């Protein structure tokens, strides 16, 4: 494991290694144990897309691991504005010990990894969001003490979250059922790869357009915003297309007993989820958000500290 570009590049064992180290770091930090695994090391954080959770969790994580994080917005550096991604990667590699990037194109993340000599972490692209899904899997593991044999139902837009959940679930033996409106399905190449991974791990991947069918007997119901960053002009069209895809109490009642609700946030109550669900007893969204910190600490410790 040299980089974290997408969960499709990781083995089941590497994913479980991250989750188990996250559990250890979380428990020990809460008991007052400090971990200076990355003392003297620096993470460059490139943001061409704004964020709350990604920035705060990575900065806090580096601080707790004894290292330093440098925030670089698109206005701070020359990436894509007169300097190639390759040159940026090579120069930053002379200064820092790791690069995290949150951007639009998956190809930019992969190009940084090709040309740089330090680990590259995908903080989000339009195609994939691997750090979030690792936090999601960790949250499911904490809740049920296992991943194998569990079912996750994703209801909503076939976006980067759906793509990464397909990879994460199929790699770790979690059955996944995805329900989207027609025309809003996940990336076809991702689905094809996920089916191959699922065949190897012994779980199932199913896609359809019926939310009620997707959530039947699910242990986890997951949704995300219908209007991702950069899609604001499509809001009216999307709200109409996604009518009937809100996760509400009725939809939750069709899931298995003890099912939990997850959402990567930010959430828009009254659209993809009702207030009574996201603010109710089945919701684990705040645990899930916190777990971004612990999982990303594990990722950085493994990639940058040789843990």
C-alpha cells in the first residue's frame, strides 16, 4: 500500500488493517495515550473543492500524530494554472512527506501519484471518495462487530459515494444493493469491477430503481445529497427525478431489525432524508463523521509512518 487512490486498488486485508488500526488509535486516544507516529512529518493538503470534514479531520489527525499539515487552496498554488500536475508532484515531494488532494478529476490524483515520490491520498474526486467509505465501514464494524454477512442499501444518486461504497462493500464481503432513479446509476466500470470483487469475497451486488426493494432486510441504509458540488444548476431537475427516494421512517421500517442510517454529510433534511431519520435513534451520522478522523489517522500512519 503506497497510496490511497481508490478502494479498488486495496486488498481486503489492507482495508481491514486500516480499520483495526483506526480502532486501536481511537480507543487509545480516548484513554489519554498519545501517538507521535508522524513526528517531524508534513502533509500537504490540496483543496480545489471546499470541505468541512476533510480539512478538519486531516489537520487534527496530523496534529494528534505529532506532524504538521499545510492547507493549499487552488488560489495558493499553481496546480493546473501554469504548472503541470507532474511538476507540482515532484516539487511537493521535495518538501513534504505526503499529499492529500480533494479535487474534481480522478486522473489528477492518479497523476500526482505517478510523478511524486511520496504517498498520495484521495480526499475526494467526482468519481471516488475512499476515505469516507473507510469511515463508513469502520462505523458499521463498530456497530455490528463484523462486516461479513451484512447488507448495505444505498438509495439516491449514483455518485462518487455510490461508486466507493460498491468498491468497499464488495472488497470486504458486505452485500450491497443500490437504488437510483433511471439515468442516475453508478459508473458502469465501477459496477463491473465491484461484481468481480464480490465474486471473490462471496457477497452480492445488485442495482435497481426501487428504494423499497433495495432496503429490504438491510442492516445499513445509506444516502447522500442529490445535488453534489458543481451540480447546483441541476437542482430543479434533480429534485423532480429523485421524488420517492427520500429516506424516511417508512423506508427505514422496511429494513432489517436494528438497521442504522448513515450519511456522509452535509445533509439536506426534507430532500434525501427526513429529519426524523437523520436526527432519530437509528442515525449514526455523527459517529460516522468522527470516524473520518480515526480512519484517516490510520491511513496516514500506514502510508507515511510505516505503521
